[in-house]
């Protein structure tokens, strides 16, 4: 079992920046696909960004990013394979959503090797991001 805890959500004006953090409780797996999903009001949940994390600090050469966030959001691994960040900049009103950290334990992922939402078997409770106009 892997528990994921998100932090860093909040409210910011359009054009501003916000960072999200995710910490996983387990390091039992040699690697993880860790990522961020979001669900806005009345919308389906969508993948925002995800990447493979491994034992040493490892940055996927090609994380996956949704087209809507490319160039504005940056996903990165923290000090361990079980910590993840999402730096969001040039935020838009349409970025307002509940953001969820998710993990596909033991899986590899990248921009070229994409996973389905169903492949992510552990989820955090979510953190709200609200962008005001």
C-alpha cells in the first residue's frame, strides 16, 4: 500500500505561480511513475504531468505533459524517488481544479511511454487550486 499526501494548493491570481508537492509513504518499489491529475468543476479527471522516479535523483528526459500545460508547468522529482513536485506558472482560470497526486508503483512512464489513468493504482486525497481572474 502506498499513501500519497499532497500539499501546496491554494488561491492565486491569473498569471501567478504555485507549487504542489507530493510525498509517498512507501519506497518498497524500485521505481514509480508519479504524476499529477486534475479535475475541474463539471469536468472529467485528466492527466496533467507524470514521470518516472527511481532510486537516485532521476529526471525523466521526457516527462509527459498535457498540451494545455506545456511550457507552463514543470514536474520534477524531489530528493527521493517518492517525492514529487509540480511547479505551475502563468496560471489561467481554467487551471482551477482539484489536483491529485497519483502513483503507478513499479511502472515506467514518459512522454513517449504514456500510461492510462487506470494504470495509476494509488491516489492522494487532492489539493485545491483556485485561479482568480
